[in-house]
C-alpha cells in the first residue's frame, strides 16, 4: 500500500502559510529595529546636548607640560613644591588629630558634675 500524496493545493497552502509567517516575522523584527533606532536617535540627541555643555571654553587652562619634554630642574622644582605642600597638609592633619585626642582624653575630674547616685 502506498502512502497518500499531498494534493497540489495542500502544498500551496503549506507554502502560503510559511510565507505569511516569514513576512510577519520580518515585519516584527523591522518594527523592533525601528523602535531601537528611534531610541538611539533620542539618546544621541541627549548626548549632543551634554557634549555642548561640556565643550571647553577659550579661557580653559592649558594642557600640562609633559615631564619627559621639560628640563630636569623644572620638573624637580615642581615636584619639591608638591612634596612640601603635601607634608604641610599632613602636618596640619596630624596637629588637628593630636589636639582632638588631647581634648577628648584630658578631662578634669574635679570640674565634671557627676550623677548623685555614683557617690
């Protein structure tokens, strides 16, 4: 016994349904990509506004000089200034910490009013 063959109109219906599914899927992907493209354009517009705000002014400070191209004496002097400022800041912080430590640990017991129930 032979298996029944699909009639010509059956093949036509199958391929017609597959073609409609393909067109629907392609339309869905096209819509999805179009929405992403619109979101990208909106984000690029926001980025352009932000970049416009961040453009440097004409009176912006000049770029720092590369130490490789500068004279050794200049680089050394600049580094010494930075070191002295850092050591001064460290000394001030240390003095503040020591003063605070003395202030919170040096309590005169005779001048403090203690609770009555402690006597």
